[in-house]
């Protein structure tokens, strides 16, 4: 379509072809707590990587990938709550730092990653960013961080609390015993299993 009275030119097309790409700060801004934007931008400036906002993924909330000869790439799901997004972003940046030092030799969530993750999260562990009781629960979680924050049921519940994106979520702990529910097309029934402690007797030698 050609607009009347509008003259296209080579300069016009060059203007659009060379517009500045969206900055990492502009990508992060809608998803992070405002107070953490500068810090998260600095993490990228210190160790640049390709960043991609992903649609909802059931299997993961973020990932770090790096192939030989390619720029490292980090993705984070765009449907996360701001605090979830922050934790996931730093989680993946910790993978980048470990990769820069150890290459492909370090375990994905080994001690090197745990130490780096704790180090990068330390400047964020304040009540101005993570209100109580989230802060206390997160500090405990960071003593021995797991591969997924979702493995910590209480922390996950607190991060979701009061946020419109997660208002309709139902937690297993909230279902009464005997409840029947559907999960990914499969039906389950909640049942309490008694725990037993097995003690082996051994005589003195």
C-alpha cells in the first residue's frame, strides 16, 4: 500500500533497518521488581548473553544453554511472578558464570553453581525486595539451593501468594485427604501414607 503524498526513499528504509535493538533493560523492566532492575542489568553488562522471554513452559521456568562457538543464551518464562522471575534470572546467570570458569566440566547444579548462585543472590536478600515471610524462607532455601525453586513447596506457595497470575492455582497440601484431582490429563487420589522408621539391632562386638 502506498500512502498519498508520502514519498518513500532509501533513507526512510535505512532508518527503520538500523533502529537500535531492544536493550536488556527494556526487556527485563516489565517483569522484575523495580528495585532490582539496575542489578540485573549489571549482571548482563558484566557477562553479556543472548536473552529471550519465553512463553509458559510446564517443564521449566528458565534455562541456560551454550554451544561451542555460540553466544551463551538464557531464557526465562514471561508468565512468572516478579519475584519468581528475579530468582529464575539470577539462577540462570549463575550457570553462565560457572560455565565461563569451568566450561562443560562442572555439574549443572553442583557445588560450583550453588556457591555462585548464593553469591549473586546475596545483594538481593533484603526485606525491601523479598518481604517476610518470603525472605526468611528464601534465606533458608539458599543455604542449599536446589535445581528448581519449585522443589521447595513452602517457598513456591509464598512466591505465588496474592499475585493475580497464580490466584487460581490449587496446591496439593490444601486438598483434603481422599480428594480426586486431574493433573496433566491423569487422575489421582490423595492418600496419606504412614511413615515407618526401621531400626536394625546390632549387638556389641
